[in-house]
């Protein structure tokens, strides 16, 4: 399985890399080129940090969904990395398939990856 991580936080990158299940590969990008990176790497899951640089995680998820709807991107499961559990309402509003609150454990990350990959991706 392939994961695209959209973050500008080194600790998030390190924690995700250390927690990925065996057999998963990961590419990292920032918010400005997330759609292009998704088209290039064709990930199964895109993990998007809610609090990132110039384009927040909510906007990144919407841009990825729009690119899928236009046929510019292969569908992937989208997971938001939240700063607090109170932000869970953003998951449905953004069109994300799941969420995980930071900081997270390896078990929590693996659990959400298992959960979202158990169902086929949304097509548009």
C-alpha cells in the first residue's frame, strides 16, 4: 500500500514513518503540491495534516476530491490529522474518509489505515 503524507511538520513525518505497517511505502509533500504529488504517486491513502502551511488541510482535502471528480487524480482514501478531537466535525465537512488526532500512537495510525482501506475509495 502507498501513503502520501501532506505535512510540513518534521515530527509528524517521523511519527508516521515509524508507525507505518509492514509493506507500506510513504511519500511526503507539502500542501502547495499535494494534488500533483497525488497524481504522480497514486497513493492508496492520503494523510493530510489539518494545520499546514499556506493551504490548510481542509482545503487540501477539497482540492484532492475536486481533482478526483475532474478525472485528474486516481481516487484515494483521505484521512485528516486533527489537532484536537473537537475538530472531528471538519472530517465530514471536508469530505475526508477518516481522521486521527495528534499526537497519535502507532496502533492508532495503523487502526485508521486498516479502517479506511477496508472499503473502496469514494469515486467523486
